[in-house]
C-alpha cells in the first residue's frame, strides 16, 4: 500500500509581520541595553504589563463589540472581550489606577511589542517594538524637562551625533485659535494644517488653510476654508514660528501674549528651557519649535519629538508629551503624566541606513574547532576557559572533523576568531589562532591564496597560556 504523501506547510509570514535575523536582533538587543542603562541612570523603574488587556481598558467603557475589529481583538475564555495592546500608556494608566499605594511621582520605563491593525506598508508593520519612559504624578514641568534630557542622553549614548529634539506646547496653539477668532471646534483642523509647515512649506499651508491646493502629484488637497482675515492672523504666527529658539518665544509673546493660554504656554517653554540648561543638556541638541502638533485628542501641554538631521524625511523616532487626562478613564479624576516613546524598529532601520551600526551575525567571538575526537575533553576545557574569562565562545558541535568545513562554518557565521589545535599543537602546548574577520577583509582585497596566507594577522601560533591575553588584546 502506497504511503500517503505528507502535505507540506508553506513557510510564510502573516501580512504585516516580519522575522528578525540574528544580525538585526543582536543590534536591537544592544540598543535596548544602552537605552535601558541611561533610563536607570536617571532613576526610571522597569515595568512590564500584560500583552492582552480587557477591551474596555483599551477602548473605553462605551465601546461596542464591533470596535474590537479596530484592534487585534477577540472574545476569549469566560466570554471576556479582549485585545492585544497597541501601546503601553493605557496599560500604565490602568496599572497606576489599580495600585493606589504606588509612590508618586512614578518614573517607569517599559519596552516590548505592540500590535496595530493599520494597513502595512514600507517600514510599517502590524507588530513592532516600542520603548517608553513616563513620569506619572508630577505636574511640575521639571518632569517634562527630565523626559527631554533622557531623550537627548539616550541618543548620545547610542553614538548618534546628528539629531535634534524639538519641543513646544499645545497651549500656544490653543491660544492661537482664539487669537485668530476661529471657532474652537475647528481648532484641530487648523493645527493639523500648521503641522505640515516643515514638510510642505509656508505657501502650501496658507493655501490649505483657505481654498485648498494641488500637490506635486496633481491630487487636489481640500482646504479648510478659513476667512482671509483669519488666515492673515495665522500667517503672522507662521512667520514667527519659522524663527527657532528663544527668538520665537519673544515674538510669540508680542503676538499672542494677551491670550491667557498662549501666555501660559510661553512661560512653560521658558521654564523647560531653563531646566534643560541647569541639567547641562547640549543646547545644540534641543530646540523650541512652535509648529509641533502631536496627538490632538491626547496631549494637554508640552510635546516633543526627535528627528535625525541626516534623514530629514524619516520622521520622528522618539516622541511624546504631557497627557494629564488618561488615568481619568479609571479613577474619574486626573493624574498628571508626561512621557515619550522610541520606535525601536524605526530607529534601528534609520541607523542601518546611516551605517551607524555595525551588524554582527554572531554572539560568539571565538570558535574552538575540533580536530581530534579523542581530545574532546581538552577542547571543552578550552572553550570553558574562554567563557570563564568573559570571552563569548562556542565549540564546533557539528559532525565533521574536517577543519576546512569548520572554518567555513565560522566564517559564514561571522565569528571573528577560530582556535585550532591538533595533536602536534597539544604536544607542544600551543594553539593556532586564525583571525577569520581579517581573513574575510583580506579575501575581498586579493584572489591570490598564497598572498592571503602570508598576510599579517590572518593566523598565529602561540603558547596555550598566552591564548586569553592574545584574544583579549585582539578583541579590544
């Protein structure tokens, strides 16, 4: 009887999801470790909340079952309606509300995956990693300055040189709407258009505030239809907003200083600027930008975002602001909070594009080859010696004793060094150390094998008791 052919499963990924090969995952872990170290240096505490939340935690108490389609939602055990988190802030608010004895201010960081049903596209995935910091329970603007300082310090520690953290406050734009005699319910439309100033330019923004415009692709962009006098008032703000830093605050004070909300916002920005100066934050890395608009239904005060100056079209990679109303969903009263979030995958993609990261394929720095199976205890002792000295190492665990194939494995795996010892080396108390990384570089320079073998730093035979010192010196 013929055996039934087993049906193969196609090795495919869900749309909007991706795998991370070892080289990228190693880089992600290094980024996370660096940022975590900075945040803990500044007193932030680790928190990990559940990946699944009750639907009402994420959508509010008035959600409908149809709303679950907006998230990765479903009905789970005990007929509970739940969904995967799409951010961390709501889970943080739930945690704070559920722990009334939590010491405030609560400074926390959290990183992990979040999930969104948004349509996937280039660089946009349905599962991605975020890294958040927040300070809950502090109305003092020192908390906002601390968040900005943490943003700057983390990027500096990552070795990113060309970046800028821009910050502003929603209160100035709220006052601007009143100054221009625009109905409050149209304020968010105005802010969305102003937010395009950096990317689209002044002329495009003015047209969109009025009758509309045609973009470069020929598509018609509908305007919001403000009156000419209202636009004129807004144009005065657009002119001053293109002046960055302290000068823009002075001009904003002259234009909007009689509007209480704007007056309060200008004072807030000056205070944050002072705090950043006291903390010795590099003034070339922070900048007041009055045109920043973020989370119109979310943020209540200062807002901030980070851009990479070498990739101006890449967008913000670390952004946030003050949100004083979020815990109200759970407690019926407000608790002040401010925070910011890194898009880890987005930042990683940017650093790879800038060639600011050297991707590693392996965590091992040394491969101990196995030439003689009878000496396996000696090889295992050797690899353990390396590990005891803090040198990441692995023993070749494949089935072949062919040295060429073992070296080829180490080369393909991206391991920098290989330790080689046969019976002759063991009898002489020596090992040969092959610099696979230098060999890869030299192989790219020459096709002559003899020249390659004679090259310095390709391999060297040394005494066994010198192996640790030699490798530490080579590995830096």
